[in-house]
């Protein structure tokens, strides 16, 4: 039964129903410790490793000395841009024409034997320089010597017959005056004499022909020049109609060069030649590095090539050192005129852009540059004629213009690049101390 005072609690039951103490969670503790260690490692990285942004960021121009276009130097200095310069000067400019030419000999002859027979002698050497009328080869002369003797014999017989007929004619003329013979007999003898005279002339020509054939057995050089490769060896049977001949001889000194120029360049060349002036011609090798020879313009062709619109010219060179060889390709430079006392700048200083033709002008006092539009005239690979925009003595930039802007300060050759007011501290001055970062985990 239940008592009216309330339920009776059993002591043993109360002790069993008392709640047990709460159990700790080890994974939460580990998580907290990991977070603390991560924060400590991040602090070490932040304060111990230098700031890369501060090291790599370029210093900005500062101070009143900073000029537009000046570049940052070491330790924040602003240095000038180094450039190459040249002064505007007056000089003579040669007006030249450049073309490709071919070395062409003035004479090339193939030496051939003019009679038929066996070659008994070949006396020249391949590549030898032979003089005109020098002996090259000889054909067996014996058949031609016998033919000459036969022709001389026939000529002597004809002359004897002619002398006998002439004596008869003189005798008949005396008898006719005495009316001892008929007139017809005298006329017949006169015709016989004239016939024998013609026979004598024919036999005399046969003798000359035989003598010439005997002379032709000796083949001589028709011109002075250099002998080529031998085409026929000694002992072969040579014929006068052989296309290859014995050897080819080429005249080497003097020698010529053929080249072509545009037809628009013909009038000034003609004017100079008509005035009796000499137009110098200079030859260079294939790379236009080495000068080969100097000569003069000799002649101009008589018509313009309709296919190319060019005309051929011939220049002559002494070629004493034989530096020019037939069929050699060369670079030709023809001096047409000379512009005297012209205002000039190097070709590298003349630029083309939005302002037109311009040059970078250097101010000698402030060492700054600016764009100066110029008017140019004749130009070649090295020099440009200036007709307006520059004065003698002005400095223009020839190299380094790609790094320039209007107002850029520059350093001339031989000068150290000038620094702006942001200069390093002088001796005796202390540099500002760099703020030290506190170690990781320490007090600031």
C-alpha cells in the first residue's frame, strides 16, 4: 500500500538510478590541437619568409627629378636610355645604280686547222696564255709541199710558152710590115699570146694557193688570250670543218661586263656620255663585300628590251690581275652623278611612321629626345639626303630608337647613364633601418 505521506523511496534504488559522469570526446581535442598547430605554422611562414611582392615590384618614379621615359635603375634609381647618335653633316653623295652583271670577254675564238691532215705537233699547254700569231699545232706539211712544187712547175712551163708566143708575135709584126704574110696570121698569134698570158696568171694563182695551204699547216693563235682545254690530241686526223676545233682562246685583258639598267635611268647616263664624261663602274663579289675591279662604262646597246623594260650596258676593265673570269656573276655599281655639299644623315636615323618621315633629335643640354619631321631627297643604303627639318650639327639617334618616347632622357656613347634625384645615400649617411618582423609566436 501506499502511505499517505508519499511514495517511499528505496535507498538502493536511488543509488542505482544516479546518472553516471559524462565521457570526454578525444576526437574534438585532437581537432583543436591541429587548429592551434596550423595557426602557429602560418604565423611562421608569414613573418619568416620575405614578402615577394615587395621584392619583385618595380619601384615607381618618385620625386621632382622623375622624367617621362626614364627607366628604373638599381635601388630605385632612374637611369637614362643609352643610344647611338650621329651628327648631321654636309658631304658629297654619290648617285649610283646597282645591277647584276656577267663578265664577258671582248673576244673568244676557236682555233681550227684550215687544212686536212694528220696532226704532227701540238705545242700549246692547256690554260697557257698565248700571244697572237703564236704556233699552236702543225699538220703534216709534206703533201702540201709537193703540191706547191707541182704548181711552180706548171707555172714555169706556162711562162715559157708565153715567151715563145711573144717572140712569134714580134716576128709576125715585122713580116706584116713587109707584106710577107697575111694579116690574119698576125691576129691569130696575138690571140695566142693573150691566151698564154691568162694561163700564166692562172698557174701563178695555183702557186699562191699551194703556198697558202702549206702555210695553213701551221695553226697559229688568232688573238692573244688564255687557251682552254685541248680538243684534239697529237696524231689525230684533223679536218678543217671540225666543229670543236683545236682549242678555244679567250681574251682576258682587257675584259668587259654586261649588265642591264631600267630604261628610266637611261637619260641621265646618255647626258653624261654625250658630254664626254667618264662614268666609273665598280664591281663587287656576290656578297657585296669584296671589291673586285674598277673600270669605266664603254657603250650602251642600241635598243631597249621590250620584255623587261631594261637596256644593256657594257663596261670595260683592265683585269691586270685576272680577278674577273668569263661568265662570272658580279654586282655592278655605276656612278651616274654626285650631289655636292648635301646635308646628310645615316640611313638608320631616317624613320617612317605616323608623322611621316622623321628622326629622333637629341637636345644637347637636357639630353632628352623628341620627334623631328624631316624632308628627304636622294637616299642609298648608307646615307640619306636631308632637304628640310634639320640643321648641320644636330644630333640624331641612329640606334636604340625602339626604346624612346617623347622627352626620354638618353645617354650618349661614352657617357654613364645619368641617374635622377633618387640617388643612393652618400658616404657617411646611414640608410634607413628596415623594420624587423617579430618571430612567429612572439610579441609584436
